[in-house]
C-alpha cells in the first residue's frame, strides 16, 4: 500500500479496525489518509443527538490523528459538506455517495467496513479495501434484552424494545428499555447476529415485509 491515498468512510472509523492497522503499521506505507468532511459532519450530528456511534467515531478520529502524527502520515479532511437532507438520508446512501466522490476525485482507495459500500465503489470504478472485524459469537448486544423469563424480543426502529415474558400460554409483552431503538443500533445487532450465525453455522433468518 506504499504511496497510496486512503479515504476512510464512517463505518471503518466507528469499527476501530483502521486505528489498529495504523498503530500496528499495516498501512504505514500510505502517503495520505483522507477523512471526508461528510464523515466528520455525520459523526458530529450523531453525537449532538446523543447517539453512541457519534461519540465513538469522533474519539476514533482523535486516535487516528495521534497515530498518523506518530507514523508521519498526512491526515487530511476534504470534500463537500453534507446538507441537512444528506444527513437525514444517510441510511439511504447519501453520505456514502459523498464519500465515494472524494475517493474518486482524489484517486484514492476507499477503506470501509461495509461490504455493500465496497461492492458499490468497485462497481463505480473506485478501488476499495474491505476491512472486516473478527465476528463476535458471544456477549452480543441483543443478549442484554434476555433473561430466564424472556421468550422473545421485539425490536423496531423508533420503538421501545419489547419482550414477551412468561411461559407458553401465560406470557405478556413488557417494555425492556426506556430508550427507543435507533437505526444504527439495529444495524449493529443485525450484523452481529448474521456474522455469529455464519461463523457458528447455526440459526436461521426470516424476512417479512
């Protein structure tokens, strides 16, 4: 990866793997690491809304800056700033599109933890590097909603998490938390379950629309 420019997207920053790669020297040959302003603004918006991913992402950027300084790698913030509509529609790909535009203009490699983002980038002629995190198979986030009396858990974006507690024929739906489920939280839970299921070779997924 000598003399390459690397553009980081939101997913790989929050993931934390790229910070470790810089620290261990896995990408020490890169001449520049570029963080699109769209990423910075998206994380700031999430943090301002008191969303955990926003704080995690901003903290990781601070670590990336420190590691780049130690490794003598240039760290740049470039690109168009997202509009409020772009941020609101982030889950529909608006921010991702701005990030890919930066990689294309800079002639850089897009580094992402999002497999779909990597595929779309390659389809558009943008070189990409998919950084995957070792799959967790225990202590998954959704497990916090279960106890010995929980039969099932029901999670939906914008709705309080609910659980069916009791026994077959004698159960009731109860509130499991005071905080409504966010899109980012549910996406994280889905990814954890999917990866754990793939690694362990157990489980099934049903999709209803």
